[in-house]
């Protein structure tokens, strides 16, 4: 923990070793005064004051490349959502864990208590996103013929929910990263981009999906990526993509959303 004013280290605390070169960002619940970190096979809740452990939840699988999502929409019922990693093509799940103190009427759960865990299809780096009481998560499709999927769940459920809908990528490529959900003109949409294991700068795709129904709005060719699309205030979408070699190259691509279709405007590595 660093002092935001001068960058001095205020506290340090040991954490389980990261696995498979995992990258994950902490999430903060300022009201409960904890920071949440996924490392190894554990989700740690550390007190922001001194880094001491408030609680710890151990998963059956590892936590790889995915970050926890904190929702504070309902007072006294804060929750964190986390996906695990069951191996390349193995079973994975989305879990909901309580953050708030137990309350006789508002919240019958203890901090760190698991409310539910549901299968989501094989995934890797599937950081969840949420909007208006719904939590969304991607899958790689490695257990489903290679076509990635997006699932929507009731974020307020207190027992294992069934998906509100499941979207399957029309292109047989998987989602190996998180997603973005945005409101636009009174509607809500999910944006996600896929990763192909071969091909050039058009080998994968970026999709826009109706967040309420799971219906495809549009799909446009994109370079392979495991990153999260960034929807700009003017509706354009920026996407960090690519790797050096294997028919690809690192590039940032920018897309214009025309409503029912999309166009790639440019890429930093494209002529």
C-alpha cells in the first residue's frame, strides 16, 4: 500500500505466488475499507489501513489473469464476483462472495462467505463486468467447439442462478479476456473481442451484444486479443491487440460504431 500523496510505502503484506504469469488488478471497497486481490488459488481481502488480512476465500482452481469485480449497488449488500481457471479447456466458474457485515435484516451472510458458484464454460482471464444488477462473463469456448460465449447472471441472486442468456460467438473463436458493458441512448450493450491462434490482422472479431437479450448487434473483423475493449465517450471503440509473430503484430485498432454495424477506422500497425 502506497501513500497517494508522495508514493511512500505504507505497508507490505505477503501474498500467494502468482501462477502462469498471471496478471490481475486489485479491486477496492472503500466503504468496507478492504482491497481485494486474486493470487494463486485465493481471493484475499486486505485492510486498507495496514494490509492485514480481513478474510480469505480459497478456490478449488487457480485464479489466472482475471480481476475481481466489486458491486456496491445495494447498501449493506456489497458483493465481489470472481472467475477461476480450470486449466486450458477445463471447467471454470463464476463465484459471488459477500463483502458486507452480517445484518439481521439486510444481510444474513458473513464477510468472505460464498453465496454461490456457477459454471461458465472454460475461461481464462475472464474478468466480469456488471450493469443494472446483471453480471456478465466470457468464456473461451475450448470446451464448446471453439466458439467463445458470453453469459449474463442476476447479480443479486443469493443462490446459484441460471444464466439469463448465453451468447455464442458467430465466429468460431474464443474470448480469452474480459468484456465491457456500456449504456447508449437508453439501451445497454456488451463489447468483447476474441483471440484466434492463427491468421493475420483480421483473424478474430469484436462483437457488440444486446446486454438485455444477448442478441448480436454486430461483429467486425479484428486482430487477435485478450484485452478488454474500451468504449470512448463518442461511441468509438479502442482495442489493444496482437503479438509479435504467428501472423500477428502488436497494434491498437479503432472502430466506429454505426449502430447496426461497425467499421475499423485504423490500426497503428496497418498501412
